[in-house]
C-alpha cells in the first residue's frame, strides 16, 4: 500500500492529481487541469467540482489555489474517522437489519430485544460477554454497575474483567456500586482503584445482593441466578423494567459510602470501615458472644459473623483478638 496516497482520506486518484496540481501551480486557471484526452479532461472537471465541495480548492475559475495540506489533511482524516465510527456503531447494533430480515421469513421466530420481547435469556457466558461488549462500545452517556467487583466466585471475577469499565469511564459517566466484602479482596480492591483513577464514581454498600448493569437507562442485564452468575443473564430493553432497575440502583447508591473516603488513593489501603463494619467490630470488642453482638448491631447472627469475617480479612488478622488489637491501633474503634 502506498502510504503517500490520499485514497485513505477519501480522494480518488484523479482528485488527488488535481489537488497536487494546484499545490504545484497556485493561482492558475481552473481550465489548466492536465488531461490528454477529452475523457480525462472531463474527469478533471468533475474532480475540481468535488474538491471545491470538500473545501480543498478556493478562488475562482481564473485563479485557483489548493488549501494548505496542514489544514486539508487533518480535516479529511477527521471526516473519515467520523464516518468509520458511525459505521462501527451501526455494526455494533445490527438489530434493525435483523428485524428487517426476519420480516422476510414466513415462519415466526423467537423475539429479540427491541422487537417486542420483554426479556432475552442468555445462558451461554460467551453470549453474555458479547452482549456486554456490544453495550459497552455503544454506551453514549451513562453506565450503572452494581456488584461487578466482588470476587466471591470465579464467575464474578471474570464478569468484572469483561466489563471494560476502565476504558469506558474516560468518555462516559460510570457509577459502580460494590459490596463491602470486595474491599477485603486484593484483586477486587486493585480493580476498584483502577476504575477510580479512570474517572468512575465508586461507592461501597454494606449489604448488596444485586448484580445489575444498566446502559444509558435504555438496556439492562441481570443474572439469571444472583447466587450463581455462571448460569447466564437476562437482557431487557423494556422501559418499565429498566426504570425499576435504575430506581433500585439509585436507592442503593444513596445509602452507600464513597470509595475514596474508605481507601487511601496512593496505597490502595483501607483507611476506615463502613458504618456497619464499625458497628460490628465495636460490638465484637465489647461482648463475648456473637448472639449478643448481633442483637446489639441489630442484624442476624449470620450477617454479623459475615461482617466479622470481612473485617478480619481487611485487617489481615488471624483471629478476633488480633483484629481487635489492630482495629484499636488504627483508630477504627
């Protein structure tokens, strides 16, 4: 491929020859465009007309100049990039083409999102990741993600890696809601720091059982089984369902704690506990029985013990006595 050719900028060889002619011969008449045969001269006239439309030539038919390449080339390149980007977006969302082709078939087929279906069941994880990739690339204004950084299962960790929110948060508003348990996992904490530095807003919720992805408040994904994200996801564009999921996210977001308030930006170390974790560790240090501590913290025994386990992981403590000592040293209690 000739790297000097302007064909990559959308010009034909004749148009490029004419443009170069006026670069070499500024201020010459339009009719002096080279061409040996009448056909070539006719092609040259058409090339001049298109170059004027592209604002690459200025002047009149008596005195014609070529626009400076320093101006012309970046402008042409930008237009080509815009055209390519629009084409890529159309390829990402092929549903209009699919709907048009489906109308040609006499036999009804399963409905797809955007074609009247409320939910699409994606049981193959490759389908889920492909759909997430489509939505991520096509996102224009906002992405809401709840629970994606928790590495409690291999599927959850893989799910988080495929979101590509780090790239997205540079151009689109991204809000991420994570479980407090994610702070106890080094890999999850590192992903959250990466997202935070990339521009994403992150908050930490003490209690978060939902895993939700919402793109531009138009399309949403939720797991088929919240306890096992490996079973696949449900996809919807139904406005009522999407609005309900957005409302759920906003309620959880309003009560969550800002990630930056809990974690030291430079080191990534947790600097303080969430309010619920502080309540649990205070109770743990004050009482000997879990049943008493759970009642004091106003939560179930199972939830109380889970929070204690999270705090031990955050502190790197081997047992509760060591955790109590480390918490006091850090001023957490």
